């Protein structure tokens, strides 16, 4: 959740199956904003997953995946739910407007498009989006590491768990603990401890690279990664990358029993939730990751232990 530099124009995704409409909107907006386009809903979802826009202008009537379906999927995804969507529609029927509001619309622009109205509404919603991003960053960021805080993790995890249930896809969490961190603080001081945690946070940010991935400070020297649509093999790969990056920081730790540098112990838990699973199943996944982290620490630290929810897992180096 990083803010764009003030000099960088906001990115507006134009979604319309008619190239002439795309060209018209581009000509209206391109002097002030950076525009890119998709000609159908499926392409729009892929583009949003790859490069988050600041605003989406969405035609309602499109083949395959219409604007309403596209907007609903954007709003169901924790990575894209905060992107404002302005529907471009030729209908003013109350039922059609109600359907757009229900799908998650931020506003409407009527066809034929009035250029002044379009520019005004885009400008207003981008300004509101940037203000809400700044407030969200203050509320949901850990001030020391710049990662998401526990509150942000809980909010994002709840959304991703619900999406995993609906779409029947796996979800993994990676729980990490800095080995012998109390000894580190005692040996080098709390300021050095803060710098160590900040560097660990930067390493974790580098492995949580997909738009839906989330790296968070879970509390104290504990960190957590939320990995949507990720099975056990993929989660273990991410955990191994995180452990390697942190060890490669070469932060000297001469009070550690397992290495001369700072290392982490990791528990990896994966679930494929059923449609009828409730929140207790999510809590069971978190508890499983915590148990696996405890096992990693009990088995000698500086290691990864992973398991699928409901199954036993052995140590994975």
C-alpha cells in the first residue's frame, strides 16, 4: 500500500468492447492521466491483477463477462476491492442503476459521454482514492517496518478466506519468528533490534510480490505472509525464499545458537476450504501455522515446517 509520487499521473483503466469508445475516452483523459485499456472483462481482471489501476472506467454491456460481473470480481478480491469503478452506461433505468450500485459502483457516466463531466468525475474519484489510500496506510501499516500491521492482515485474511471458499482455491499462510531475538536485543540494544526488524520486513516485502500477497508484522519479532491461491508446494517455495533472503542480509548475531547471522524459524500451513467452512476453519489454519512454527523452533530453529490443514507435517529444510 504505497502511495504514488505526486508527479506521477494516476492510472485509469478503460474497459469497453468498442475500440471507438476506448479511443474517445483516451482522448478525453490522456492529457491529465495515464490510460490503458481492455476490451473485455476477463482481460480487465488480468490487467488489474498485474498492475493495479487507480480507477476503472467500465462499460456495462460486454460479451462473455459483462461489466457487472467484472465489478463484482474486482470487489471480491482483497487486492482490487478499493479501486473505484465508474460505470459508463447508456441506460438510466432505476433497475439498471440499482444493479450497478449493488455490484460496487462508485459512480456513473452516461452515454453519450460529456467530456467535461467525465474529466470532473474521474478527477474527484482519483482524489478520493488517494486520500483514502493515505488514511488506510496510516491505519493499517506498521510504522517500524512499513509492512501491513496485524489489523490489516486480519482484514485482508478474512476477505481472502471468503474468496477461497467461494472459488474453491487453496490458501496458505507463512508464519515466521526471528530466532533468539531477545538475545539479539540484549546484546546489541533495542535500536539495533529495530533496524534488524526493518531489514527483515524489507526482505519479506521482496517475496510477497503478487498483488494478492500480503506481508505483515504479526507482533514483536513475528511476521506473517498471506498467500492466496497458493498450495503447499508454492508456499514452501516462498518460505524458502524468505528464509534465504533473511539469512543473506548477513545481520551479525553472535548470541544465536544456530548461526552467526540472523535467521528465522517458519511454520507453513495450507488449506483448501470447503464452501460450508466457517470462520472457525480459518482460525484452525492460523493455529496450525502457529503449531508448526513452534515445532520448527523446538526442532532446532532456522528451519521450515509445513503441513496441509488436518495433516501432520515433518520438518522441511
